[in-house]
């Protein structure tokens, strides 16, 4: 995993994971943002989108803690915003598409 400058592996772990994914998989990468506090994962989502990948965002209205999802929704025009109950089928479909 890539460690971003001025951070440790524990800081912004989702951002670092998503950035590594974007670098390794490019347009085949899919990021998933669920319920959370803070902004970890928001910048990483941008890296995936910049690489041509996609990000699936849990609908902030269905999150236990909506802060992360709300920040991502405001920062990027994410086309896939789903209630938690529908995310599994969408993730499965994305995975199947990636390997065809």
C-alpha cells in the first residue's frame, strides 16, 4: 500500500488504500464509501474517479454516521448513491463487469 507524504499508515487509511487501488487498477477500480465520521475515503474516492474508476456511495440518509458520505457527495458528482440494503447487488454487478 502506498503511504502518502506526511502521513502514517494509520492516518487516512481508506484514502491510502483507494489511492493505491487507483494507481494499480486504473479504470477497473471500484471504491465503496459507507457510513463514517470524518473525511477518510473522500480524497481516495477522487483518485479512483480521476483514474477512470467508479465509486459507490451509500446514501447518507441510510448511514449510521453520514459525515463521510455527505462530504463525498458534496465534493464529487457521484453517480451511484444507494441505500445500504441495495449496495450488495450493485457491488456484485460491478465485480462481475470488471472480470468480463
